[in-house]
């Protein structure tokens, strides 16, 4: 019998075996996972799951609908943060240059002070205070001219409507990115009851310039309950916060973070309010503008390194910080601080670094706070395998929530007692986990589990069961 003729039956058997193995991998779900999906009344056709060894040397332990592009919710932050580590390096930091225009005499700057934002994701209040103290360290307590902020590094981002995603403009997670992003554009209000005076004292961080903020609110009787509603807060006037109700005395001290109602002016008001609180004065006005091309920075205020920034992003799923990093990729790789440039840069990086074997993700803003972003479990799994073999694997791994330990997984310990580092994701119609599971055998696995649909949130128990199953591999 000719060799080619003898080869055909063997080849047929081999291909049939592959098809059979593929079908098994696509159809057989772990018993505990299948049962949990049934209890939650979630169709297995609305979920995608992948469990594969991290080093990529063995066939998947489980591959269910893994090629289907789905909305990953906040798990898209894995792509943004790994790409940033790979492209920029874990020690990358953002600088915020400060410029002094004019001369300084007896504590007075006879001219303007400029602050240029360049995308620092972590310019929180403590760090803004240090930056302004540095200005005072130059001998400046009064600016006779203007304090000018330059936010031109990111283009067309400050105009984004914070209510566009889900109609909740006062939720801090909806804050828009900004070249000079200060404190995530939020105000933290703390209510401390004074029973003797029958009031609650209210403190604000930061104080906002030209915004009337009442120092007290009446105490009211009754259980704590929905104390935010009891306050009957009115944020309709961006120049004044009003409390038309009271604060329940039974609550004790409480804090409430809200996004400021006029996000475009937040940075100006926050810097103005903090400067005044520190004893600083401005003879002119607080305004936006561009730094004159001839000016050189008096100093540059540096951010924490990228490796530290991505811990906040992934462990606590900070959307606006992720978008700052996403835009920074466009700014550094394409010299444009736009979402379009960032999408282009991420697409090029994906083709070069991850390859074209899986369908390329659909990027929008890199945070997962999107109805349009898409990625398949197979593609995300492949990226996590590439990341596992990369020099920045320790930084990425340490940024992920640890099961039962911290971040968004602090209250989700594994029943098996195993360990996993996983990014969570939750939207109204998307939910899941993705990352690394430590097997009892000593092996490490990449795990991706995502549900899309009206009942996506009910899959939590099933996905926890999947993580447990992956960990019990001995």
C-alpha cells in the first residue's frame, strides 16, 4: 500500500481524536460549577471559561466558549496595566511641572504661577498639599497675578459627560480622565455628631474655592438606616452644597465621597481652596491656560512609580486611574493624549507582543467602564500566559487582589484554602474574574471566567467554584 494511502486513515483517526478532545473541552464543565449555574438560573450559554497552565505547555483543563468575544467589564484593566508595564516599565512615573513667571520678593510672586498636568493618576490631596508646600518653599505665599492650570496634555477628555454611562454623575467611579486629575474630582464629606449641640459637624476634603459648604447639619432621631437620603442633600447648584434634612444621631461618624457637579472647574477650585487654606493668596484669578513656551519649570513634582499605581487600579478597580494610564500609553507611544491614539497604540502592542492567533480586543477607554469593549477568554488567557513569562510578571501579579486577603477579593476566600490572584469585573450585565490560580500540585494556572447578560451578577458562586476546582489539581 502506498505511503500516502496508508497515511490517510491514520490522519483521519488523529483528526477525529482532536475533534473529540476539543468537543469534550468545550462541553464538560466541572460538576460544582454546573450545579452553581443551575442554582443561579444562569444559562451556560451566557458564560465563557478558560483554565490553562500559565506556562502554556499543556492543553487547557477547561475551555468553554473561550473564543467568543464578550464584555470583560473591569477585567479589561488587566490589558491596560500589563501593556503599560511592558511598554513603559514598572519604574515609569509622571511629572507635574510647576512654572514661576516673574520675580519673587518678600513672599510675593510678581507674575503668574503655572501648573501643567501630564496625566498623573495619583495626584491625591496629600500630594497636592506637598506640591503647594514646595511652591511656598520657593518663598511664595502670594501670587500677584494668576494661578493657571494647563491641562492640554490630554485632548478632549474634560468635556466628557459623567452621567453618560449609567446616569449617575455624582458617583466617583464615573469621573472623567484629565491631564491634571486631582483627587479623582471628588469631595469627601465627613459628618461627626455633636449630641450636646444637636448638630453634626461637617468637614470637606478638599475645600473648594467659591463653593459654599455648610459647616453643620441638624441631628435627627431614629435609626441610622439610609442616612444619605435623610440628609436630603441638594447638589444642583455647583456653587453651593445644601442639606435640607438632617443626620441621624445614631449613626456615629460617617463619610461620603461624591463627584463634584462641575468636573471641569474642579481642579481650579481644589487648588484655589487648598492654597487659601494653607495661607496663600492670589491677586488675580484662578484660570485655565497654556504655559508660555519660553518658560522653564521651577520644579517637577513626581508621581509614585507605575508599579505602585497599578496596585490601586487592579486591587480596587479604579476606573479613572486606568483611563489615565490608557491615555498615557497614547501620549508616550503616539505623542497624542487621546483615546484614539491610545487605541491605536494598544492595538499595535497587542499585534507585536501577544500575536494574531486570537481575535484582537476591542478597546474603548481601557478601564472596562464601557458597553463596547470586547475580548475573548482565549485572548485574555493568552495575554496572561505571555505576562507570566515576562520580566514584569511579579509587578502585575502583586497588583491583583488576593483571594480572601485584600482588594475586591478580601471577602472571597477559597473554600479549598487555596490561593489565587484575580482581577474582578462587574457591570449591570457583565461579571467575572481573571488572573492566576495556584494549584495544590504546585502548578500555576491562568483562569478566565466571564458572564454577559441580565443575570451576569448571579454567577459569582459558580465562578468561585471554578477557582476552587482549578486550585484542587492534585
